[in-house]
C-alpha cells in the first residue's frame, strides 16, 4: 500500500478518493479500473471508515497491483471519509469513486479534457451504466434520471440535473471554498455540497457519455426510496435554515421540500397497498395529493375505496409481467438498441 507512480517525485494532477466501508468484496474492481486509466498522473487514496471487514480489505489492498495511500479511521460516515481524503490529496482535481463502482479506461482523460477546453468549469460529471439490479441492468443513469439544461442551483433543487458522485471530477479548491462535505449528514452529503457549490457560483457541466459502471446493490440508498427522500428533506431544511437565499430561491426550495415529502407519502401508500393495508394507503395518498393535486391519484383513491382487492390483483399481475425474465430481457435488448 505504498505511493503510486513515483508520486513523491512528481505531484499528481488528480487525486482519486475512495471511501471504504464493507467494501472488500468490490474494491478490487474499482482499483483495477483506476489502474487501467489512460491518464496516469494520479494518486489513489483509500479511506477505511471503520469498516467491519478491515482484515479482508487490507488483504485486498496488500495484494493489489495498484499502489494506494491508505488511511484508517474510526467510523465517521462517508462525508468525513471523503473530507479526510481531500485533506491528504495533492492533486488539483478530485475524482470521487465509491468502492463498489468502477470506471471506463478513458474516464479521467475524457473528464479532464473538459477542464482543459474550458478553464472556468469547476465540476464535470458523466453518465453511468447501471449494473447488478436485474430491473435496472442495461439502463443508464441519465436515462432514468435525466440531466437537462444548466447545472445551476435551480436545476439541482428541482432535480432537473442530478450529479452522480462516482462520475464526478471537481476542482479541489472549489470544493474547499464551498466548505467540503457536511459530516453531520450520513446520506445525501454530496447533494448538499453540490448545492452549496452552485449557490457560491461554481460552474458545473455534464457529459452524456458512458464512462462509469455503477452497481445498484440491494443495500444501496437508491433501493430505499423513503430513506432517500428523507435525506433530501434534511438537505432542504438545512438550506432554508442556513443559506442566504433570495426570495425566489427560498420559494423554490420550499416547493421542492413539499413535493419530496409528498413523494414519501406516495411510497408509504405503495408499501401499505402491497400489504393489503388499504385504509392506510388511501390516507397516505390523500396526504400526497394535497400537494401533487393529481387527477390520476384521485382515481386511484376512488378504486381503493370501491374495489381495493381488484386493484391489488391488477397491481400484482402487472408486477409479475414486469419481473418475467423473457419480458425483462426483451426490455434490456431494446434499451441497448436505442
């Protein structure tokens, strides 16, 4: 676990920062993708954030052909781990990589070309191919979560643009100027940082190019939509309390906060409905629709009152068709051909 590419003699241009927590099973693939980069003026920093699989992790690192700078600390969360990595970083640019994701060989070369062509850019992110989850495999991140228009404060708040962390390269000084990751946030700490950077005037862009492979594991936050939205709610509340927002920005954040809370109610309604808890599902839908004012939701509530078990049967039938292997493979092939 020594220094990489004679880094003591030549400062790297890019610092790759990889937090590790229960990552021993996946991190070798991430490290191999760093080693395979066509751009090689880099250093790799792995932060062991009090991982329960430390023995296995260190065995992987010891046997890896990729030299790393390694830091072990008590568990403080992903934001603190990345901040520790930034504190060690000697590159002008930071490339964040989660231990269960991996890059295409031309990832860094393509991302750095953006900074070279436009010196005013502070952050660039790329698209990702989703893997592991059978319902998402073959899909791309931007196909499911599009980025459209300018990556500014309004675009980030409304989710018109969504930055994917493992596909992000950022100027180190811009992240420092914005205050780094908030270590009090256990999730959505990256979203919080991008919002603060945008509010401070950082220029962000994206490339609709597949340069990242993102594992969608069952344990990931994306697999828990209620928890994900609650984390977003916390970020919005923090914005409203702490940032000097204009009247328009405050109204925008408040509106998105309400919509996110309504999204929590929708997911709760879905879960209650699947369990046959129809009255609870209807109450949750009604709470959501006070914000969303959707005619379709109104019709669903009517079905819930009049024929809930028939509606549940239709729902289960549609789910079985969605999970049918032949139909799933057909959808994947069609998405790849598009």
